[in-house]
């Protein structure tokens, strides 16, 4: 996308000679990038690194500072803001009544819910041309794909109600192959897929290994006891209020079971018996560090890092940590030093905070401490290291506790693993979401 903007800027003199209907292009206009807040500075740094003469501005600061910056957009080629700030500042963009040359929605899965302020705000911005960049256009339902198209080409896939009746329902409910083919024909001309295997033939190998661990005796008894109690309580809850009104209770029960697999002390202060998974993980880290490897460790639970940090400190293994509390400026410094400093062996990263926008090719090993519901989220995290610039083979370890909910999550991942590939070029059913039966089987 930067190359497109640069071409426009470099051809500015030619544009000034355009007459008649093209007078709107007579004056150089800014383009807008909207991204997660953690990536705004990345965009500016990349623009400085790879372009010449591109004048950029990141919208940030206090309310009054942002208002002033928005008023001065005419003086820049590329304006960068976050989804969070855009929805706060949308009235000032409307007040200025500015039409951008390009608008680019980075990590466009942020628009997957058309009812959120993220989606509503960016769709109010005027631009000649719209782009959406995402590795996960569909995470749970076809409504997410519709919402992204509603941003780049409003009305092309009709009003959502029409889209649901014509496409989503027949595909999800009936596996209607004719409807799948028809939708595929509609969207294919406007989707440029960047398949890593096709465009990065020089990328080294990636090996994914599932490492099982068995719970300690006390840990196993605790898990079994909680599983029985949770299943009974949820059955009563669903009987009383129905499945659709029991999602919070179901999620809470599943979270507890997952936490027991990671380390029961995540929610039990008096638990003293340790965690087999933690022991397995530390063994892997210590052996890898001694062999000269650098690792990224992802977890969905930032509180798990406290236990990992304690173990790493005891073994004098140097590490960094990145969570949602890490400031944007600090993220870039941590990334750069990790890639360049051979003494830093481990980077502990919150899956939600660090799953996108990081270039960590200094690592050649990935550890997923706990499985995430959506495999695409895990894959995006893995790709922090397995990307352009990686020169070493990459080893990915998934730590899965046997005879537990983690095994069942992994089975669900495998069942739905082909979704991203199939959504554009095959006749495979689109997955709407986990069904009631699938969720309840997790408690078997």
C-alpha cells in the first residue's frame, strides 16, 4: 500500500496538470491508515525506512492536540491513526469534510462486527479508494466478511439482512454448494491473497510439534473434581435460562479448566503442588537457551508470566515481556533489542497484545503455552518470527495437557483448520461458530 501512495506523491506534478472532471486531484491529498494502536508507530517507521520524501503524521496525544493534527492533515502525505482514536475523533473528521486519496484498514478483522464503533466510524470516512488488510477475514462467521466488504465496497454484498438470507444462511445451515460458488465468484475479483508458500519460496522450513504433558496427581484430582461440578452446574443453568443466555457461565467454566491445565495457582492461592506443564516448558526453554536458540512464548494468560518469570530468573535466563500494558513506544524498543541482542533468550508475549504487528525474526523457536480457540490467531502469533527476514528453520511447540479440555480445543482447531484456505477457493462449508453440541462436548 505504501508503494501506491508513493507513486501518487511522486507523480504530483503530472496530477497538477489534470483538468476538467479530474480537478479533485489537482492538489496533493493525504491518505489515511487506520490500525491497532500498537501498530501506528510501526507504520510510520516503515514509511520512513522504505520511502523517500513521504511526509507522515501519527495522530496521537491529548484531545486538543489530536484536533489540531486533524486540522493540519492537508500538509501530509500519510496520516496514521488507531481504531480507538478514530472513533473518539470521528466528529472532527466529519467537521473537516475531508476526502482522503486512500484509506487503508490494517488488521481489518477489527471491523468484523459491523455494529461496533470501530466499524461504524471508519465507514464514515470519505476516500477515493479503500483497502482492507487482514490475515483473518473470517474468524467465526460470514457476517465478518460482509462487514469488511461493507467498508471497502458499500452495498456490493447488499444490506446485511439480504446477504444473510441469500448467502450466509444457505451456506452455514444447508451447505449449499451453488450458493458457496456464487459468493466465491462475487468476492474473488476483489481479494488478493498473499499465500506465504507461493510468494516466499526462499523462507526456511517450519516444524510444528505437539508436546503432551500429564497433570500431576493433585492437579489431576482438582481438574476432575471441578469438571464434574462445572458440568452439573452448567446443565442446571442451561435448563433454567437456555443455552443462548448461559454463555458467560460456560466461558467462566471453560476458563477455569484451562487455567488448571496451565497452573492451578492462577486462581487458587493455596495450591502448592506445582504444574507439570510449567515444568515441561522450563525444561524446553533451558535446553534451547543452552543450545543458542531464541524463543517467543505466547500465552492467553498474562498472569502465567509471573510463574514463568520466577523460573527464568532462578536459571539466569534473560527475557523480555510484552503485554497489553506495554506502551507503544516501548514495544518497538523491546522488539529491536530482542532481535539484535543474543543475550536475550526469551520473549514472553501476551497472545492478544502481541499476536500482530511484530517482526521478531531474531527468534527461531515458538512456544504456545496454552491453545487458543481460533487457530488463525495462533498462526498469526507464530508468524511474528516466521516471516520475511527469517533465515533459520523455525520450530513451533504446542504444549497440550492430555485428558483435558486442551486436547478437545486442539481437536476443534484441527476440525476447522481448513477454513481460511477454503473460504476463497473451494466448496467447503463455511464455519459459523462453535455449536452447542461442540461446546458441551468439551465437558465430557
